[in-house]
């Protein structure tokens, strides 16, 4: 059980790390969005710290886009979309 916990923690940490990397660099979410955990203060899109969306909601928005936000399907892999969504949700729903 302890080994399962450690491997699950490592996977979670890897997902958070990838999500932060995607947020800050590959997708450059901080250009538009505010998210304290990522050190971003974008003024165009919603303040993610205030929205407190759940991972499935974020996956849908990142994949398909909404309003002026473009879809990232085909730009980001499904792993990257899941990771950035998990990172945002975990960062804002503590």
C-alpha cells in the first residue's frame, strides 16, 4: 500500500509539473489568465483563481475553446490538456 501511495504521488507530481510547463510555456495561458500558482496576471481572460473550475470542465474548455479562447485540441496532446487542466483545478480548489 505504501509503494502504491508513493507511485501515485510521483504521478501526481509529474502531472502538476507538466501542467505548469504547459500553462506557462507551450500554451502560454498566463498571457490571458490570472493564476496565482503559476505567477500569471493576464487581464484578457477570466481570473482562474476566482472561477475554481473542476478538471473535467477545464478539459472541455481547453479542448474545444470558448468565447475568444481558441481550442487547443491538435495543439496540445491529450496528456498535456489533462495535465494543464489538473494543474489549474488543483491550484484553485485547495
